[in-house]
C-alpha cells in the first residue's frame, strides 16, 4: 500500500492509545475504528466524537485547536504529536455533506466492543459513517479506502439491516423517503470502485437489498391499525 497508510514506527497508534485514555469518554470513528474491527489499512489522521465531559481536556491538551465551520456544522481541528485530528461535536457537527449524520444521534449507539478506553459505535452506525464519507469522496484515494473498509465490515457477522435503517433514519437530516436512493448509491459505488469477486458481489447485493428494503419500510410509516369493532 502507499505510504499514505503506513505507520512503521507506531507513532499514530501511540497517539490513538494516549488520546483514548486522556479523552475518556470519547468515541473513535473513521479509519482507526475500522482497523480495530478488521485490521488492514490505518489512517494518518484520527477522527473522534468528543463528549461534553472531555471537551475541556481538549483545550488543555491541544495548542492549535481551531474550529472549522461549513454546511455540515462545526467541528474542531487540531494536531497532537504531529498527528491530525478531526473532532466532531454533539449538536454541532454532522458527518457527510450528502448523508448529513448528526453525531449526537450516532453517539446513542455505542457498541459492546471497545478499544483501549475508546468507545466504538455499533457496527451498523459505523458503516453508516463510512458510507457518508464514501458518498462525498468516492473519486479520491481515500474514497477507495472507504469502499474497501465498508466491504470488509459487511463481511463481519451480526450486521443488522433493521438497526442500520433505524440509525440512518434517526441520524440523517435527509427525509426518510430520500434515504433508500442515497444508500443504494453508496452500495453501488463499492462495485464501481473495487474489482469484486463473485462472492463479494453477492455480499454487497444482499446488503443493499436488505438495507434499502428496511429504509423503504420505515418510510412507509407504521401500518394502519385495524378499525375498532
């Protein structure tokens, strides 16, 4: 793999470990959260959702902490031991310019699996964050990495399309009626970017079918109750 994803001296991993301890409780997202689950490629930056409890610690630890404001809300940027950090804030930040996932809602879906002292998102919520990234940057090298990560995550046991649809419906600012098309596009991008084996094609197709179906079901609303006798 290119040097973009190398950490030969373990510098970035050491920062991940230290921040997990210093900023507890915070949620690790992005490429490092995928690495925890499936190994493979690392990221040169660290993405996290901070908590109100740990926010003051950030100000003490980071000398170059600065806000970044755009149509996805407000996040913080910083460097720590020369490692770039993207820090997302509950009720202020959203993930993805297209999918627009509210991080405070994502934070309501912690996983039983943790890493050092980091909280991780449930698998379905984490895949949703990677889809948000893929939809925004599928044309780039990082977008190719997003596609590889999503494919690897879909191969894990226990990915529940019902939970995935719930997370996406609750977290995205998009209307539920628009989500099936958006998520279908994310699945299609995986095959457009990666050379998939027949087995992988089946995995992606089955996941797309189930996720889209559950989103459509949620979009249809609750079934009408039977008339009273």
